[in-house]
C-alpha cells in the first residue's frame, strides 16, 4: 500500500483543496501533466451535511466535507458523472486521483441535515435531533458506532494519555464508527471498491489516528486491487493515513507503516521553522530518516509544508502562501530534497478559519472556477484561488523534482542559513535564507557542461532563459550566486 500507483517519474501529489471535479479534469489536461504532478488529492467526494444559514446565509464552511451523510458520490465538488469523467480524463494524461476518505465518523452529533443530498434544504441548520444516528443512505445506525464504548468527545489530555479514547471517543462531536465490525467494514469496502472501479489510484484516510491499525488492515484487505487496465496487474491501492504524531502522544505514526504511509507533520514543521528563520536552513541537509522524531524511512512518509488544517491555525506554525518568499523556499526545498513523497498544497484565499471556497451566493453556494492569467499560467487572484502549484517557482521546482527522480543528493554544501546540493548528474539546487548577503558558490554541480536556465528566477522558453543563466564547465563546475531569500536551481531538462 505504500508504493505510489503513479507514473514512475511523477512522484508528486498536489492537493487541489475544494476544487470541483470539472475544474480538476481540465487542470490535469491543461497543466498538471506538463509539470510532473503525478496525482491529485481531491476533497472528500461523498454526500456531506449542508447548511443554508451559516454566516447569515452567506457561506458554507469547507469542513462540511468532513461530515459524511452517505457514500453517494454527490458533494459540493460535483456529482458521480463529473467525478467519473475527472478520473478518466486525468488517468488519460497520466495523472492519478487520490481520494480523501472519511471513515472514522459520520456527522457531528445533532447535525443531520443533508440526508437527502447536498442540495437539500428545509431543516434548520443545527437541528435538535441530537442522538438520532441513522444513515439510511449507507445503512448505518447507532449500533454501528462506538457509543457503547464512549459517547463523548476526545479530551485534550487523551492525546497524551489514552490511545483508547483517541480511537473510541468522538473527534469534536463526530459520530464515531466501529471499524471492527465486519458489517461496517463491508459498507466501507463497497464505497472504496466503487471508487476503485471508477479508476482511482488510492486513498488518504482522514483521521487515521482515530482508527485502530488492525481494523484498517482488515478493512483494506477486503478492498480490490486498482484497475489493471490502468495500473497493470496485481497493484494494491496507494494508501496514506492522516496521523498527526509530533511526539509525546499515545498514538504513534510508526503503528501505521505496515498498512501504508503516514502524513509526516514533522517534515513541514522542521522546514517551516528554518524558512521562518528560527533555525539554520543549513541543518536541513540531513532531513530524512533519523532526523528528529517521526521522520521514518522514505517509503513510509508523505511530506508537505502545510495542509488545509494547519494553514488555518492562528498563527500557523508552518509556512503558508501568505508568507511569500519563505513559503517558496520551504516548498522549493521539499521538491528538491530527496526524501519521502511530497505533496504540494493548493489553496484558495481565506481570511477566517471556516471560510468556504470561492462560490456563488446561496442556497447552493456553487463553487466557482479558477481563472488563469494567460501570460504566466498563474491563477487570477480575482477568482479567489491561490493555486500555489502554478506559482512559477513552485511549478518549475515540481519539474526539477520530476527530472531528478532517483538521483542521489551529493556534493552537499551547508552554509550559514544556506545550503546547496547536487542531484547526481541531473540537477543542482542552492538556497539562501539570509536577508542581506548573497550565497556564493564555486562548486561541482555533477552536471554535463552547458548553459542552464535557473528555473527559480525564470524558465526555458524558446531555447532561451527568461531568468538567470548558469554556465557549467567541462569539469562540471559552476559559479553560482544566490540572492538573499532566494534559490538557484538548474537541471538537465532546462538547458540551452
Ligand atoms: C466541525 C466544527 C466543530 C464541530 C464539528 C462537529 O468545526 O466545532 O464540533 O464540526 O459538528 C474538519 C475541521 C473541523 C470540523 C470537522 C467536521 O477541522 O473543525 O468540525 O472537519 O466538519 C485532530 C485529528 C485530525 C483532524 C484535526 C482537525 O487528529 O484527524 O484534529 N484532521 C482531519 C481533517 C480535518 C477534519 C477532520 C479530521 C474530521 O484534516 O479537516 O476536521 O474529519 C493535536 C493532535 C492532533 C489533532 C490536533 C487538533 O495536534 O496531535 O491529532 O488533530 O491537535 O486537535
Ligand atoms: Ca474512532
């Protein structure tokens, strides 16, 4: 389950948070396939709760997507026909779909609206039916939950003291399902197999920390192989679990590595601390297994700088799109340094925690599409979408990531708030996190002689560099000067 079911030189996920299926299909065709993005993590596709009166009827929070009403493929992102078309069109251009599956729970206690589909209306938003726990769309009732074991919320102290409570009690009021029951497993297997039949490549298991690894093992053992006509024979789905483990807690990410990968929150924390100048970036040249708590072997981790939850913390303890160059340095390093499977976050602009994606007015809050600037392929801010994955520095480092697949990090130079390394024979990367001084290198790049385009300050267009040029001599050496708070990155795919 830990082997990505992606094209072999596209080991990179982009999380198109809250995007519509129709927009993702177009994005695979028009953009992602050209920049080495191998898979899209999509928002949960199942039927979810909906409100008509949230924020005076002006918005629908993004987190309704994490409150399943049924496993029908009908959500704010689109319907089943649109979902199917997206999977087909993305697969056709070699971009896989990873589905965020919410298996830990159903809705928040007392929040049952939406039972007739996302477009339904009528009930008051927080209806007074607390305790009613029937989900006819799936066939779940109170007996399929953990009510008997724990009918209250997980307490903050439980995270330190009780793995049992973390798994058996309610995560912020969400009705907790019993994944140990073969009946419950069967319903979930039907859902997962339906997605596999449609051609998806794998899953992000939401709230993985709140389910027992052994139950998950049995649950996924009953899930089919991914489609052989797309992925080849006998391939298991790729699975990673959302397990937040930064040390000092009762549940450990290491408990999940037999059954897939885990979301490595330690990586984004370490890189963000350096990017925000609270530690020496030069020290990150050791980032990998053994570097601080929780950074397990390469094949077990999905790494990322920020995700849709922690980018909303106040203040975020990780770098996010609002941090400008610090964020570009953090994501740039992630894409250049060979450790784990990276995931790029792609957001919409937000001011408040709950704010939903760009949308039309109620009652349906239909999500509106990103629009693009034809001169530089970025998303127009006026459309409300940030599209970090299209930022020139990030997309070109995504391409660097693709071009350097499999090449070891060598010729490592660690400076004061600066670092540089080669990706043997394929690329060279240098980062300067100082405010005032350049980072000057006269270094072995391991690259063949030639004129290379720095893909951070520009790119290769019509056989010319739109940014800085770097000359590599016949001895493989080059003089490189990295400006403050910047990067120089060259690779064999962007050479004149
Ligand atoms: C919403 C409302 C709540 C309400 C609830 C039920 O905000 O006020 O009680 O509905 O009615 C998301 C949102 C939640 C939202 C939920 C359901 O973030 O605000 O609740 O959807 O709509 C823990 C978990 C981790 C989880 C994070 C958020 O371990 O699994 O909390 N992350 C995933 C998703 C979220 C999603 C859910 C799970 C639920 O990525 O987007 O919630 O499906 C320490 C611990 C962590 C802990 C963290 C925060 O770091 O180590 O384990 O994470 O604190 O508590
Ligand atoms: Ca649970």
